[in-house]
C-alpha cells in the first residue's frame, strides 16, 4: 500500500456539502456529524498528473487524503464570527473519520502524516497560509498552534477504539456514520 497522508480542513461553507466541496474533498462531515463521500476516490490522488483528483491541499495533493468539516462560512480569525461554527459532534466525527482512514488507507505514522491545512501551509512557509483549522469555536481556550496536536491526539484515541472493535464505519443510506 502507498504511504499516504491526510490533511484536515474546514470548508468555509455552511453545514452541508455543496458541489464544490464534493469535488474538493474525499470525505465531508456535515454539521450533525454525518459523513458524505466526495466525487474523487482516495486512490485518485495517488497520481495527480491526469488532473482527476480532489484538489484540497495546494502543493500537496499527491497521496494526500482530504477530509473537511462543512462549516465556518465567512469566518476570519480576527472577529471569530460565523453562522456555521464547527459543532462538537462534527469535530468528533471528523477525528474518528481521520482515524478510520489512517488505518484503512495506509497512514503508518499519524504524528508526521496527519496535519491540518494550516500546518501544511506553515511547513511550506506560505506567508498567507490557510486558516483551517486554527480555531475550534466550542473550545476557544485551545490556542491556534495547539490544535493540530489536539487533533492528532484524538485521532490516536479513535484508532485504538477501531482496533479494539469498539467503533465502526457504517453506511446509512446516502451517508456514513461512525458508531
Ligand atoms: Zn483547507
């Protein structure tokens, strides 16, 4: 299996995935925590030369799984206001999804191969980097620089749950849930 990585995002949209979101990410988590599959498969990003892949992480799409929380429309870091703040349920589902995908799609080391979009841009030293995910509306005490670590910690916890058989990724009609 290819050595993949995963980039976590918010969509900067409403609580529901729009057509652009469906093309841009492999999986989307709506405001209630339901998981929707995007247009492109994870495997489509193994080779990006054909132009048919999920374009979610500029400069880093090859072998990179993109998942996003549908939320944070019109948010900017300064005023911290949006009509669609990330919900706790959505965030849990997002972390559980990252864990599930890391186990099933070849991500051996979550500490180096799972990151937020903002962290990726920071590593690339882009001065005007992305702001997803530098703020968790339901946990404002967690500073921007700590969110990536919090995310990976939670992913690690969910990985154990999956490995112990305590969590499952299940299809429910047109969407998926982790129960
Ligand atoms: Zn992003």
